[in-house]
């Protein structure tokens, strides 16, 4: 954004200087000429500022040409038989005014330890052994009873998905989702991380 302002500022300053020079050569029209051109420059600068601010206001979500919102969450969650599962979850909301339903795409890549460790740290490397892709519909809901006030997302896979399991995620913040069970209960162990983070 700073580059936009920098280039625009230089261009406008140069144009303003040219206007003063041109007006000085034609004294009879100088006041009217300057007033018209000043208004034109101010309007153009305001338009550039609005466009720049709009380009920089998107954080954590994106919109398509129709204004529909989408969000992507990623994270590596623990698993029993492998080193972890890399989740990539994309939520596509139904319309610009719809914040509770839409379509989703979920990729689950099962990670196994590589035989070669990282040269710099000696920590183990991981590679994808198998990946399952799921798509379907999602619903944003609110808990009841003991879970009252809790917001969650329910993923319902379609018939063609590789994994037919319905998943639940707690909206633990505006940028994180936590995998939970159908009763919206999180794992008791705090040592394990079941949270996905929204991409910036």
C-alpha cells in the first residue's frame, strides 16, 4: 500500500506544479483554472485512497466476483496411527448475506516420519502418506443446554466424499476452529492441539 501512495503522491505533486506554471503564463484565467484543477486532483486522490484501503482491508477471508465470502483454515492435528493429520478446510458461504450455511472442501493428509532428518536442526521430517478429500455442506449453529452460547460449525459430507463422517468444530475465536465431538466436547488432554487456524 505504501508503494501506491508513494507513486501517486509524486505524480500528483508534479501535476500540481505543472498547473501552477501553466496558470502563471495565462494570468486572466488563473483563479478559475486553479480552482477547477484543485478539485479534480483532490477527487482523484480520494479515489486512490479508497481503493488502497479496500485492497488492504481483506484479512483472513476473501470474496469472489459476486461478493461471496470464503475462509481457509489449516493445522496439523494428532492421530493414533500416524505422526499427525494435516487439515486444510475451505468454507464457501452461500451468498454475501449468508453467514450460517455454505459449501466446504476438506483435505486430510496423513503424515509419516521421513527417514531423513532436517540437516540444520536434526528434527524429523514428515511426508504425506495418503490424502482424503471431502466436500459437502456446512452449517453454523449455536449450542444449547450446557453448551449454550457456543458457536460451532457442522460439516456434512456429500455421498461422493471419501470420508463420510460428519465433523464438528467449535468456533473458539474469530480466527480458530477446534475439532470436537457431536456433543461439542473437546478432548480432556490439554497437551494435544486440535485447533485449526485461519490463513491470513
